[in-house]
C-alpha cells in the first residue's frame, strides 16, 4: 500500500522534503506511517509525536488507511501541543492519554462526557444522536485548545467529540490536558469543556421511549425506533 505524506516545520526539515510517498506492507494507520518514517529517518525519533490528518481532516492515530490516501503530520504549535477531532467512531481514552503524555507533566486531567440513561424530561433514553458542522466545529475546538494553551502552562491538550448515534454509557466528548501542576490542568480542562458546550456547533438529539427532541427544542412525538 502506498500513501502520500505531507510534512511541515521540523518534520519537513528533518526529511528534507514537504511530501514523500511511504509504502506499507502490514498495518496501515497514521501511527504505522510515523513508525515507518522513523525507521527511514531516525532523526525523527527525537521530535515530538505528531497529530495526524487524513485527506485534510484530523484523524486518530489508529485510523485504517486506504491505498493512495494522504496523511499529514501535524507538529506541535507554539503555546502547547494541541489535538482536536470530530469523529464518528468510538473515542479511545488510551489514544488521548498517549497524546498528552509528557515527561514534564506532573498532572494529567481527563474529562469524559458520557450518555446517561435519563433524559432531561426524566424519560428513559434509548440513544442520542449528535450532528456537527464539522469544519467549523474543528476550527472552534482548535481555538479553545489554543486559548487554554495561552492562559495556562499546558504541555499538551486534546479535545475529541463524536457524532452519529451513541448508546447509553458511550463517550460523546473527551478533554485531556497535561501540565506540570494539577491546578493548571484542572482549570484548563474545565474551561475547555465549559466553552465547548457553548460555542462549538454540535447538536444533540435525545431519543427516548415514545419520542425525541433536539436539546433546547420542543419534543417530537413518535416511537423511538421509528425514524424520529
């Protein structure tokens, strides 16, 4: 399998080119691309682990790749290393914690928003449906991540939100922050989730037994599984 890799900043300088082709024989994921590049260019091992974008959209490190896709390596930005994503698949807490891991961190705060079984009207939830204006949502999440990196001495920050249908107990949103001290990590993570809930264009529909409603709107009566 062949994928095209785009490189920026220190990655581009280390490799000596803004883009190269990488051939993968086994597992085909962004993290496998990064591992293949380190074998080819050992000096990359001394740089920070990148965030990844596939076909111009942020993607988790374990996203399966298809032949001919383009993978971009996203270096850390000034004021803290940030990662954001809007995705349909499950949120991996292991991936998030790895993204904010740092030898200088004395604290890592991980917040998870999960689907509860009771709706705001005390109805029993069957499932939730999330819809996003994805490009704008990612842009706003990046703005929030940069804000916390500027306001607190954050080492790394990651914000991920799911879209689509989620069952009770599933993770809908996650924020991970690492810093030298716990006070900074707690405050930064709280600001991130509180601001996200207000400004990021992602909408939630609660589907319960006997009806459904977009949060903040009037209920729509009907059977939960009847295409409401």
